[in-house]
C-alpha cells in the first residue's frame, strides 16, 4: 500500500513539475527538484501543451468578442509569451547567437551561455514572433476565428512541439556533458520507454482535441499529420544543430519548441484552407 502511495505521489509531483517548469501558471506547491523528478516530468509535457493550447483557444475566442482580429492577434501572442515566461524564446535567442556566429563548437557553446543577447538572437526572435503573429492573425480574421472551431486546433501545435522536445532529449547526446552540464543536463538518461509513454500521452491529448472540434473532419489523419510534421521538421532542425554543437542543450530544446510551434501553426492553416 505504501509503495502504491509513493508511486502516485512521485507521478503527481512529476505532473506539477512539468507545469511549474514549462509555464507561469500559478501552482503553489513546493517540490524537491532533482534529476529523477525532471526526467519523470517529461511524460506530461504533451499535457502541458494541451492546457496551454486550450487557454490560447479560449483567449482567442474571448478577444474576438471585444476587439478586431489585428489587435486580438497581438494580444493573443502576448498572452502566449506570458504563459511560458518567454522560456523557449530565451533558448531560441541563445541558440541563434551561438549557431549563427559560425565559430568553433566550443566558442558557440560559450556564446550560448552568455546571458547577453546578440544581434542574431534578436533577429531570430523578431522573425519567429512576426511569423507567429501573422499566422494567428490569419486564424483570427478568417472563418477560423469567427464561426468555426478552428481555434480549438491550437493545442495540436503546443502538444507536438513539446513532444519533440522529449524526443530530442532522448535521441541526441547532451552537448555540454564534458563541461559539467547546464539545466538541460538534468534530463539526461531519458530512454525509449519514457519517449514511448509520452508519445502515447501526446497522441491521446491530440485525439481528445480533434474529437471536440468540427474544424477538421478526419481526426486520426489530422493527428497523424501534426505528429509527422513535428517528427520530420524537428529531426531536420535537431540534426543540423546537433551537427554544429556535437549534441543538443537546454537552449536548443527551447529553440526547437519555438520553431516547431510556428511550423505547426502553418500546417494548421494549410489544413483549414
């Protein structure tokens, strides 16, 4: 009995840890953070994506009731950033500063550790935010934003981008292993079992999403398209970054999430067209 309670408590702590780490949602629970908790928490990353997606969809619907699509898209993007505390944008900027410096591997990793943001990081952030804003504007200004349930497909972007973060953690080596590691090093040791379990969670969360909206008529096909797009695009990006750095880091996980969210928004518009 005690063993069962301990298991439930461990997974409950992992569930809360996933939200505390990836979002700024108020969860006033004190946890003892260690590597084991971080590794267990990744199973719930797709659940975090589901909740974020539903909050964004609800916010988009409410914004359209009071403001036109153009300011609604800007406010919705700001809400999106606030929900995550710009955690992944920070990783995107650090990754861009390092990779686009075209220096040696060691120098790139040093640049990425610098808390200051360089020109390449600012440019990458601006471009990604402009793309997200324009894609959200299309969603909010067309038939998608008004009479249909298309906004309810937003969770598919936030679910599968976070799913691939775990795939990247498990399948690519950690680039800072010989340097003692950064925050991303806490996730080392995630294997196929964890990846499989969180893949099931991602598929279930996606199926739940498409089952409650009429925006896409073929639920399983839609889920498969988003999963395949995240896998292929994520693999290409991670392979490129991993080739430059000799592996991935915590910053690159955030960059992957931002880039895949943007790509999956584009996939969503394509499916709805």
